[in-house]
């Protein structure tokens, strides 16, 4: 029986995938095996020794102490692509409202309340201040071609835009899904240089923090519109505000408002609505629950942010899971101990990601606690776990 703690409200569509026969799901669990959350900030939270995995029902994981989890052998999952359509639709909306001045015109129209029969005439007289260009035929730069970026690029092509994409780390899966009409840019500057719209869809990592800054803003076309539905820290706010004041940028649409940005002319602040649809919340919860259930039951890993993807069908009912630092002779030391304990390996899979290696080992016969303790005591071993199929 596994105990799962929820740190946010999670869709029942997802939690229903954790059957009561094997899982206890609760908000209060002093010793959980797994945690499911959305935006709850775990930094500073004590991680119990029982904790094996954390599943974030969303793409971003900056609210989770990844490094600490890795050191303790806790696998952290996210749900890439589950909210992709929700974000894509909001990005398309952002292009339209930043181009056609829709929000400004609605606000202005409300000021006509009480003008009685004059309203139609005032509308006709006032509408010229809200003239804005169509997006048909305009150039769109999509920076980052993951699940969301690909959907945005393809949708923009369908709307008649000229689309350029930049992603030096594009996956094979994303490449297969990308429209052939999307033109490949070989550099960030080459992608954004002539774009009428620039939309960001990259993860927040050290190399992307402040991706849009004073230097990159000097490379863009005057009058461009910048859209950020990925992470606020991708954009340095002071240079963007300066670019808006100078007319270098026409608009900055962000899903991550800050006090500095609010009230600035040209900034369209949206209150982090990217994944705020019932469909996205359900999809994320379903993916998170599936990943957590699969890992706890089988040790298989898919969509972890700190461990390698590693999946293997059961060859035998007893499975040994080991995580270790990615250093030489770890597999040799593990196999030696198993041999000394007269335990035969039926099937084994070893994968690594950065500084962490992960092993799935199916055994002929059972393994005693003493043998597991010997492996756990090897310098460099981070985590051990035995899974027995009933």
C-alpha cells in the first residue's frame, strides 16, 4: 500500500487512477511515498525519508527543490504537453489582443455608459484610436519547439503567418510534429531579427534566464510584439520597459505580471492563465497520476526532470531499483555483491542523466534485506528499493 499526499487540489480524473486497493490519497500524510502537486512551493519543506517520488501536474518545476530531491534519490516528474493546447490557445489570443488593441477598446467602450442615444455615434467616432494590424502574413518567431511551441507554430501557419522556429535541442518527436512550412532558424538573433511577433516557449534554466535582455532587444525589428507564456524570468523587465517607452516594442504580453510591470503602457498582464482550463488541469492530473503510479509499482520512469527515462517490462517478479552517482565501476560493484549473495540477474537496464545513473535489475529469486543493505552502503549509491509483484 502506497500513501500519496496532495499539496494542491488535484482533479478527480487524475486521482481516480490511483486505486484504493493500492493507494491511500490524503492531504495530510507524515510519511508519504509520493506527492502530487501543482503550484505549491516546496522549497524549505522538509522531505520525509519515506518520499520516493513527486509528480508536478504541470510543466514547470521551479516550485520543487530539484537538487535536494536528486541527492535523496527522489524522482521528480512533470507533465510536458498535457497543458499544451490550453497555452497555445492563449498565445494565439495574445497575438490578437496585442495587435488589435481589443482589451483597450473594451475598457474604453465601458466609459460610454450613461451616454444614452449618443453611444452609437461615439463608438463610430472613437474606434479609429484602436486600429491595429491583422496577423495574416506577419512574421512570427517561435523560440523553443517543445510541445507548446510546436502547436503554436503549426497553428500560426494555419492562420497564414510566416513562421520561424529556433530550438537547438529540438526532440525527434517535436521535429516529426512540426509543420514543414515552419522555417528553421539557426540562431536566436536570426529567428527574432525580422519578426513582427516573438513568442517564448523554452524552460527556465540558467542558460535561458534573462534570454530577452538589452542585448537581444537591440536585434529585433522596431514595433515587434513580445509574448511570454513560459516563465517570467526569461525576460529582463527593465530593458523591456525601456524598449516599450522608445517604441522598439509595441507590446509585451506576459502571463507573469509583477509589480514593476503593472501600469506600464504597452504591457498586457495576464494572471497566469496559461493552463487555467478544466481540460488542461485534468490532462495534467491524469499524466501525473499515471507516472507516479507506474513508478511506485514498477520502478519505470517517464518524464522525470532529474532522472533518466528508464522503462523495462518485468522479466521476473522481484525487481531491484538502484540510483547512484554516475561514476565508474558502480555496476561492477553492484553485480559483484549480487554474485557474492548468490543472486542471479535475469534482466538489467542501466541509464544515466547527468550526474545520476538509474538501474532496473530483475532477479532470479528473492533478495534479502542484508544484500540490499550491502548495496546501499556502496559509496555513490543514492537510493535502493525492492519491488515484488504479487
